[in-house]
């Protein structure tokens, strides 16, 4: 009996040793098994399960010592499927909404369970700093990563909530990406994001952003748990008249919060709302139901509609309403700065055109917010 127990212990120790020596292979196998456990409802989903599982195992065999590279390879595979067109028996999300939604949910599941991730900035020796660009939307900051070590370091960058620092705008950087920094090298990473406060100015170009260690890391916070609810002990104040909804539901949130004082508490809600707004805009635009004065410039239109709709949500969340009159005042100001004219002294055609554009834009913001289920319709 003792010999059998000793043999079993030796086998177990050997198994642990193999596991420790081949973390990449093990990670590839675990991701593949997780994907294969997914419920499928179509032949397209079944084909994708096989494709992703095969890619995970292949990445594991190709990187037996590096679990992070395996996770990065799987994430790239998911993004490739999401962005490609269907062809030759390989379904893609670019022209197939079912595939796009299924891939999105699968990616969230894998990321939330740490199957697809890389170390975050705070978990590495990288020296991090950031500066503003003067922009409210789009490339809002430049993140500088300095590697003082003798090894190449690959990290996840985003999603983040960048606090205001008291004087300037806070930002949401919703996307996640990986960055590799060579030994003793520096990488400058552009950060694409959206402002979370219409009432403050952007960080001027070249000015330092708040220290990176103060940023709220939102990895794994792509959607709030269905059981989440505002807790007054965490800074939430009752606001029964607010138009803000629990993202993705028809239920009023019923609370406001001071984002500057409670950034970590508010940030996941803001990210969830922003993601839903962006996804809804893309869906409505693909259906041809988005029309604004910027329709001739798709990139500018997308950026503007998402930002403005998010501003309405974020303002309501803090108890500072952002209304149509505020949007018009900002639009008039921009017109006057661009033309050097006094808007009230321009001709009737110019004034009517601007007012009509304001109406069209605002109707679009409200429609996107309602369809995304972040604002009351």
C-alpha cells in the first residue's frame, strides 16, 4: 500500500512538473476546452468552435513556455473572425450579425475568466507616463512605456478610466490591445478614447495626464453583472427623476454619483454604457438608419454621435443635465470660431441650416441612447 501511495505521489509530482514547464501548452488546451464547451445554435457557430479551438491548441504547441503569447494569439484569432467577411466555409462577423454577436460574447467570457489576457501595466516593470493631445475624442493621450529590463515585455493596454486630475476632463479608453516593448527601449502608444465630462476642458497637448497608477483598470469590466445595483455606501445618491437606465435594461438607475470622488465605482458603469452606445451606433448605421450633417464623413459622424450620446449619459449620471440647448450653444460657438462671424447676425438661410442640423443631430443622439438602453426613450 505504501509503495502504491508513493508511486501515486511521484506521478502527481511529475504531472505538476510538466504543467509548470509547459504553461503555454496547458493554456492552449484549457482555452480550447473552454471554447468547445460553448453551446452552439448554428452550423456557423460549430465551425467557429473548431477553428478557435484548433488555433488555441496550435498556439499552445508553438509557445509551450509562454502562456501570454497563447492568450494573445487567441485574442487575435477572435478579432480576425469578427472583422472578416464569410467565405469558403469560414464564417465572419463583418457581414454576419449572428457571428459578430457570438464572437463578442465568447471574447467577453474568455477575458472575464482570464483565458484571454496579458499582464496589465501595473503588473510589469515598465515605467509608465502619459500626456494629453488637446483632444476630447479620438486620440486623447499618448502613453509612454519605458522598459528598463533586459527582456522584451508584452502587456495589455486598456480598457481604462483616466481620472480628471481635478482640472481637466476624465476619459474612457474602451479598447484593449497588446504592446510589446523591447529591452531598454521606449514605446509611445496612442490611446483612443472618449471624454466623460462635457463641462470641463481636455488635457492640453503635451500636458501630463494623471499618473498611470491612479487610472482605473477596467479589464474584465465589459458588462456589469446582472446582479449589480448602486450602493449608497459607495457614493450613490438617489435621483428618481434621472433619465439614466441600467445599461442594457429598461430599469431606471435612480441614482447619481460624483465621478471625481468615486471614479472606481462609476467607471465600470460608464464603460458599459459607452460600449453599448458604440455597438448600437454601428448596428443602426449598418441598417442605414443614421443620418446627420456629418453623413458624408463616416468616421467623424461615428465619433461625434458616440461622444455626444455618451456625454448625455455621463452628465445625467453626475446630476448635471446636458440638454439640446447646451449642444446648440456649443455648435454656435464652434461656428463663430471657425468663421469669425456673429451667428445672430448671419443670414436666415445660415441660421436655419444650423438649427436644422442641431435638431437632426440631437434626434440621433436620443435615438441611439434609447436603442442602446442607456437612456429613457
